[in-house]
C-alpha cells in the first residue's frame, strides 16, 4: 500500500520519463522557427537544400530520405530520419520512400553504434499536431534517441547550452565519419552530407 502511494507521488518527470523522451525538442523546434527568419515554410524541406550541410546538421542522405541531427538533443547522438517528400501522413508514403527511409534508419543505428556507442535506443514518430503530437506535424520524421544507463541523471548536466552546442559539432563529425565508412558510401568532405546509395 505504502509503496504504491509513493510511486504515484513521484514527480511526473521521473514516473513518466519514457513517455517524455520525445517531448523536449517540440519546444526547441518552435523556438528555432520563431527566431530564424531564414527558415522557409517547412524546416524539413528547407534544411537539406542548403549549401553547408555541416552547419545545418544534415549528416547523411539517400535517394528518398536524409539524416538530421537534432539541434536540441535529448541525448548526444539524437537524430531524425526524414523523407525528402513533404507530407505529414506516414500512411501516404509510397513503397520506395518507405523502404529507403527504413534502410536509412538501419544505417543511422549502425553509425550511432560506431560513433557514440549507446546502451540502448528509443526510436519513433510523432504523428499529428497539437500538444499530443510534435511541433512539425506536416512533414514525417522519425526520431532516433540514443539512451545511456543512468542518462536521466546525466541530463541536467548536458542541458547546459554551451555543452550541448559543443557536443553537436563533435557528434556531427563522429557520425559523418561513421556514415562515410559504411558500404557504398564515400567521404564527400566535411561540409557535405554523406551520400548513401542502397541499390
Ligand atoms: Zn516539408
């Protein structure tokens, strides 16, 4: 009886921490869009079109999808696998886009294993808008979040802005190197996303 009561009285951040894994970036993406007048209507259509992939955190790209590092990572290595085609309906993706998106997720996991070696992963989609969905609800994106044993205790430390920004550049370089070492990939230079050809 006492144990049950204590569990329910634990802070929501602790009790429901798995539910909240996908929550923090919502706020950050909204802030980013508000603050940056250069971002066009859809940030996920715009970012891979820019010249400097490193500056824009686009680390790898295949024919139908690309990999974007989250600019407000839940954990080091937090990235998103995003179809090039604009649209918020996952069930509307055609077969080519679905397969390519899935293969790129596999490659992203391989690259993360090599680059940051986490203890586990959470991977998933936020579909739909409003408080229950994500901040970008009109362009499908799969979050891949590396998890580390004890990382909920670690988070207050890495949440410091300076640490996160420094970590992003280092993580980008490590992931870029890991993608470039994969089969059928080549190193295009540090300012260009690694092209991956699955066929
Ligand atoms: Zn879009």
